[in-house]
């Protein structure tokens, strides 16, 4: 289904994975599917790696997330978290 959103092609994949196994799977999929982009390791909630030169968070056209809500965390760490659609 085509949307009105204008997205640059080819698509590039950017991802930040907490665990080594998830990171390895992401890198493997990028190679298998001949995708461009960047995959890095780290906690995206406490230390997001994709930033602009002024240190603000990088903005993307499309975002897919698998939040870690099934893992224990201290809610006070994320007091300003806002979900937007």
C-alpha cells in the first residue's frame, strides 16, 4: 500500500540493538538482503547512538520499534518519554 509520505529510495536501515545476538541477526539480514545502513550496539533508551551533529536525536522517515517493556527498568529514568504517532 503506497502512502502519501515521500520516502527516499533505496531505503536504508538503521538499528540499535542491546544484545549481541540481536545485533548479529540485524547485520546478517543487512548482508543477506543487500541493504544499506548502519547497525550499532547499545541501549537506545539510555544512550541513543544516532544523533545529529548538534547532538539532537536523528530523525527518520519511518520508525519500527520493539520496546523493552517486558524487561525490568526504573521508570524514573524516562520521566519525559512521550509516545507520538
